[in-house]
């Protein structure tokens, strides 16, 4: 009898403390939410509109530069000429890009280790000057504590910053007065562009000590030029880098799936950067157009 009672108690304990095999309701809902986001490939109408807005504004800035508005404003608006601001550069492949520094400072995210950081964005206009062909968001940082200072660089690269584009709007019947078309309105009949092809790259100055086969290479045997190249990961202000990429991931790669919380952070970071970028470039374009009007008014100062 005692033996039977012991067996029954043991069986009851196993059932009581065993891991449940059925999902709870909140777990099931969260799982369905993750699967839905991944199946949509992180498509986002707002990101499409931001791509459209940025491409349109970059095209307008290019137009002002080509017409000489920026150069004229630098020469004539003030009493003495100023140096013309260079707004577009070319990479090692000869492709034109626009760059803007978003932020610099000290981050405490890895407390108690502090890092000096810098966030810069490179925008490549499309051939028709109405959109973007590539976006590079670059994060640089270096630790300020300890005896070893490791420079790191992370990049989010979008090779397909597409947008559905504005919907077609019919003009007036007489066609003598054009119908106003609001900018950056996406066509609801076209599916939102997928963002699962975002590329994430990680660079570190520690890789300088490795040769092409990944074996250790002593720093003292390097030439002065090669030693200086180790620091380009932090000082270089172009999208070109001599440092070899260390780690590469793709946001929605199913073969090497990134945890959803990390995917979500990458996606939200990219969207937040585009929001901030849109605001800053809008202010930049407004200033260029304002300076252009000042230049025009220069010829009317007869008093």
C-alpha cells in the first residue's frame, strides 16, 4: 500500500512540474505576430514614403548645384565671397553620392565601458534623379576606457531603396491648368517594398592583425602606411573602406535566421534614421532655396 501511494505521489509530482507542451494564448499570439512580420518581409509604407521623399529632395539639391545656385549664393550673398559647399562626392567606382553627419557623442549603452560614436549616412541618387539607388547607414565607435582601443564600424546597407511611387493623377480636361499632385504619396494598389534584403556588416580594427588566410600577423612587421590604414575605419569619411568586413548578415535570410528581437531592432533603427534624415535634408533644401531667393534679390538692391 505504501509503495502504491509513493508511486501515485511521484506520478502526480511529474505531472505538476513537467514542462507544458501546449502554447499559452499570449505565446501563440506572439508567435503568429512574428510569423506575420517575417512573411511580409518587413515591408513598410512609411519607409517607402521616406525613400521617395529623400530621393526627390536629393534630386532637387542636385538640380540647384547643376544650375549654379549654390555657387552663386556662396559668392554674392555676403559682403565677401565664401567657399562653395561641396554637396556631392564620388566613390572609388565613380558613383555620385550625398553624405550627411547625423550625430556624434559618447554612448553609455555598454556601461561601464564608454564609447565615442559617430553616425553618418551615404545616399546614392538614381540615374533618373527621382529616387535612390543605394543607402548606407554607418555607425562608428571606439571605446574610451581601458588600455586597448578597438575601433568598430557597423553598416546597414539597402541596395534596393525602392518605393511604389506616386499614383497616376489625371490632369484637367482643358489641360491649361495642371492638377496639383502631392509629393511622396505611394500608390495603394502596388504592394509595399520588402526590406528583408537589408545587409548588416560589422568591421573591427582587430581584423588588421589577420592576414588573408585569417592567421595572426604581427603589427610591428607592417609598414608605416599599413599601420596608418588601421585607423581609417574611424577617420575615413567616405563609403569606401580598406578594412575587410568581419561579419555579414541579411535581415531576412532564412538559412541563417537572425533572432526576431534583433531583426526588429535593426528594422526600427533603419526607419528611425530615415525619419531623422528626412527632417535634416528637408531643412538643408529649404536653406538652399532660401539662399537662391536672396541671390535673386541682390540684383534689385538699388538704394
